[in-house]
């Protein structure tokens, strides 16, 4: 069965990846903060140190999540732009 080419697929894919990139940039810091809180709370045994460890773990986890989320979102935006570029190349070459 032959499948016909549909350039709209590139545009839909690009739109979906771009939306996912926005979501990644927002969710990774939240996940990092929660994971940091959990790790910080479990690394220190008791008392005031536990509270400080929990807060420090949350801050470090949130920062790490933020940085990783930015990297991942940038990668996804590049994928989105590549897809749009492929669709535009196809449009330009089809005209010729």
C-alpha cells in the first residue's frame, strides 16, 4: 500500500513538540524540587538539620531540574524548527 505524502504532518508534529517543550520547561523544576525535598529529608537524621537538609535539597533539586528542563526544552524546540524547515523545503522544491 503506497502512502501519500502530507506536509501537514510536519506542521502538526512541530506544533506538538513546541507545546511539549513549554511543558518540559515548567515540569522539570517542579519534579526536581520534589525529588530534592525527598532526598534532602532522607539524608539527614533529625531536628533542625533535617529541615535545613530538606530545604537545601529542594533548592538544589529545583535548580538542577530548571537547568535540565531548559536544555530539554531547547532540544525539543530545535526538533520543532527542524520539522518546520523540512516542510518549508518541501514546499519550495515542489514549486520548482
